[in-house]
C-alpha cells in the first residue's frame, strides 16, 4: 500500500512540475509576459505593437533555453584551436585566429526562430501569425537601427554607423582588415537571419544595398590555410544568425 501511495505521489509531483513548466514565457524589450499555453504571434505583439514605430525587418524571436547555438559555437572554437595548434604560437596567423576566437566567445547567443515578424501582417494573414509553442523566448523589437555590425578578420569589430545606400565594400574598404582576411567576398547576415555571400573584390563586387542592422562577417582566407576553411567560415556565418545584438 505504501508503495502504491508513493508511486501516486511521485506521479502527482511530476504532473505538477510539468504544469508549472508548461506555457509560453517571453522577455519582450525587458518586460516579462507569460501565457498559459501556446499563443499566436499577434497576441505576443499586441501589448506593444502601437507603442513605437517599430522597424519590423529587424525584429527577432529567440528560444532562450536551446543548446543548439552553444553546441555550434563549441564546434567552431575547437576547429579554430586546431588551426592554431598547427602554427607557430606568435605568428601573425595564430594571433589573428586567437582574436577571432575571442570575438566568437564574447557573442551573446540564443537560438533564432526562422520567422518574419510584422504585427499588421500577423493580424491580416494567417501565414504570418504562427503559433508559438511552450517555452522560454526572447522577443526583440527596435526602431530603425542606426548601425551595422562588423566581425571576423578586422582589427576593430563592432558597431559602425549605417550609411544609406551603402554596400559591404563601402565598409570593408574603410576598416583595417587582418592579413589573413578574405579579399574576394564577405558574408552578410541580414536582420531577418538570411545569409548572403557578397563579392567585394574589383572583379566580383556587388552593389546590393545593406539593410540597417545587418552584420558583415569578414571570413578567413582559405587560400592562406586550406579549402576546409570555407566550411568553417560558413559555420561562423550561421552562428552569427543566433547573435542577440544590442
């Protein structure tokens, strides 16, 4: 009888625990919101949709408790460490790769949900009003960003003032890049999370204007290391999608 009672108690505790954990919890611009169960995107946006002139292309939804971005970061760091091991410790290549490692270590990450966020579209079109399932989320809304973000093989990574009608080349020519920086192309990570490989050399230069809030990742030159570096560069660009920017 005691064994049956204990089993029932444990089952009740498990059900209570799962009921406490169930629901949607959202941090929205430093405000906390909680819902008892799955909720539509329109409902998440409704409390703040009319408060400011939000720049919807830069809006983003992240899953806070996902281990996926950290797993990818660790994989990238291990590959960078392996490249450094094969070099003289004080060589320019080794120093450059260690600086890149420090950048990536400093990134604030959370798993980006692939979804375009727009309040009016969510209200009017079911395709833009998906169900957000149980879990912990970070929802970032902002007005039109005034900067783009440079990372990778540059001496001064960080935020740079956005220039209207600017293209990636306008930024890479204006900053000091490291000697092992790729000179033919960069990765542009749009605020939506889309990744584009954009030419910046004289022979392949592309003139596609940047969107405010974009990231420009200057990759490692594969010609100075090995062809496998191209795969590593792609992984870093994919990790940048999950950055939680200021």
